[in-house]
C-alpha cells in the first residue's frame, strides 16, 4: 500500500474531488512514489534560492508565501489552501532553485515527490498538465491583481482588503476568527506593525472588528460593510 492510499480519509470533499481528478490518469509507478509528510505550523519547508528538487502537494492546512528580499521588511504576499502544488512552477519555468519561501501557517499535510518524477508524469499527462497550468495561471492573476491594488491603496484600505480576502477564504457560518498577531497582519499587508496596531484599534473602536481575547472576530455584517467601503475605491468580485 502506498502513502497515497492513506490520505483520502482526511481530505475535504472539494479536495478529494480535485485530487481524484488531478490523478485520474496517473500511472501506478507514480502513485507508489508519493510520500506523505506532516509538518507543524511555522515550518519553513521551501526556501528561496535552495535547489528545487522536491514537489509538494498541499492536502490540509494553510501555507504562506513570504518575500524577504527587502530587509528588514517581511511581506507575506499570498496564502495557499488545498489543493496546491509547490515546486511545479519552477519545473515549468526551467528554474533550478525555488523562487519563493514557503512557511506553514497551520499544521499541514502534504504529498511530496521528486521533481524528476513530477516532470516525467505531467510531461506525459495532458489532464494533469492542464489542471496544473490552470491553477498556476489563476495564482499569478490573483497575485498580480493584489500587487496592482497595493500600489494605490493607503494603509487603512490595505487592511480592509486583507480582511475582505481573509473572510472570503476562511469564514465559517456568519463570521471569521482572525487568530493572527499584529506582526502577521503587518507581514500580510506590507505595513509597519505600528500602522497595523493603529488601524486595528480604530476598527475595533468603530465596531468594524470585535476583540475576543487575543483574537479578532469579523462578523458577516461587517464583512459586507468592508466590501461596500472597498467598492467605492476599487472593483472587487
């Protein structure tokens, strides 16, 4: 029995369906090459400029991409959710080293395999290459859109955009709980901790955010208010 046989039981319905479709034409030799790995939160498992010899498929949990090139600013430019493939883009672009740094935000489970085996598979599997290319293109479009917006948004509006996107990807029922430090919020908005502290304090005082211990709570009604505020300045979906 391969490691892949063990993972289906803990996948969400959407992840199960996506992974099943992604692997539907995968040869048996490939399925036997997959290795399951669990990593605790705050683990840096891919480092920019290291050799890109391994491909990771995110099964559960959340991963962030971090840009550390502008010292001392650390910018967490994107959060990734299952199913996501890391290391495949470097293969497509014929890059020998990873082009970003990736860190687990929560405890995560992955499937991993060598770049060599990944390349051999997707180069001969039209379905897998199509799905991977579509996912990569959506990621690049989303990232470009966000960076263009950040060129014109001031501090408060950057935090609003972050809260809007965080709600859409993480809400359960009629609210979302933001269990992030001010430093993490600063890294996610490319702002100083001081600016984030001031902005969050203002949002709490006006009732846009609620405090629950060290966590922040954004209810659905306030998410709609954020959406309306942003709609006055930018076009959002």
